[in-house]
């Protein structure tokens, strides 16, 4: 059955259709939540809260986009709320004063030596986790939605309630920040 | 523009459009000259691509018990086939 039909049935209270929608999207939601918070337990909690919101508000879904696009918006909100609760956590702030540093390398790493196809390598996973963990969550969400999940700039703007220029600006800063972090880690 | 294999003109057009510049504007011509000769910029673009690729490939699988907990949390366990 097509997603549109399932959504219509779910709106009419069909629990089986609702369960199917959850099953069809749970992997995407869990994976995305993990990519933002880099913690399996938190990712599971966020996934549960996201689907609870979906179940409660399915009637508000207008069907003009894919359900997953709407879910990305809900997950992003839950992840940002979660991050705001962790007030003691320090993130590197990127502003006009220090932006130039992102484009200047103290070290030049030879990226061709990195086992970039093997992300099962635990050392590499640690580097990826630690690098993105330093990036402020509102930048992280934009990078992950646009570059990693492949949403369009417009969809990313909609999911994050940002203007298109704001998405573009956060995206290129986030890319530059992560690239620099990896470059430094690979130089060690 | 072909996504797979854009030619140099298409790349320049894309960069210059983002800047709100005409292809033959002074700024665009200067950028093209810079890109042709700057190994730093070339390496920057290559490594940004690799960065994105690494984060794309690093995925986690939803464990079966987490799926069960989710269905139970939503009171949908009886609909889980």
C-alpha cells in the first residue's frame, strides 16, 4: 500500500496503518536522531517522542511532502530541545570573528591515506563522533539534513524554521568546521 | 546542469550565481583564475566532499528490542506483524 493511502487510513484511526507507517520510518528516524546526539539511548528516547508526536498529530500532516520530511522536522525539534536541556555542554561557536580560522590549516593531512570506505573502523568512528559533538546542534542539524540525509535547501529551511540564506550560511560554516576538525585529527 | 559531471563553465556559473555575479564579471573571472591555480582550494573542496561522505556512511541499525519497546510505548504492539 502506498504511503498516501496509509496516511489517510491512519487519519481515520486505523491502528494497523499507523503501525506500518512507524515501521517504515523507524530506521530513518533512529539513525538520524543518533547522528545528531551520538548516543544510542538518547536516540531511542528521541525516536519514541518523535513517533508519539506523529501519532498525536497525524491529522496535521498535509500530505504535500513525504512523511519522512515531516518526521525530520519533528526529530530535529526534539533533538534541539534535548540539546538545550544539556546546558553545561560546551560547543564551539562560529561567528564572523573566528570564521576565517576555518579555512586556514595549521597542518596538512594526507586524506588519501584515511580508510575512508571503512567507517566500521572504531577509531574513525570516534573521530567522527568527537568532531561533530563540538559543533553547535543548530549547525549540526542543518549539515545532517542537507548534506547527509539529502534534503533540499528548501526542505531543510522548512524543517528548521530558518530562511534559505540562513541554511546556506550555517551549512557552509558547518562543512568547513567539520572538515577542519577531521583534518586536524588525521594530522595527529 | 548535469549533476554527475558538470563542466567548468557550469561550475563557474553555479559559483557566480551564488555570488549574484555575471560569468564575465571581474569577480567571477578572478575566481576562475584563482581556482585554476590554487591547490589549497582544490584540496579544500575534495576534503569537504570526503567529510560529507564519511558522515553519510556512518549509520546505526535500530536494534530489534528497541523496535519492540517503541511499539509498546505507542500502544501498537498488537498491530506489529
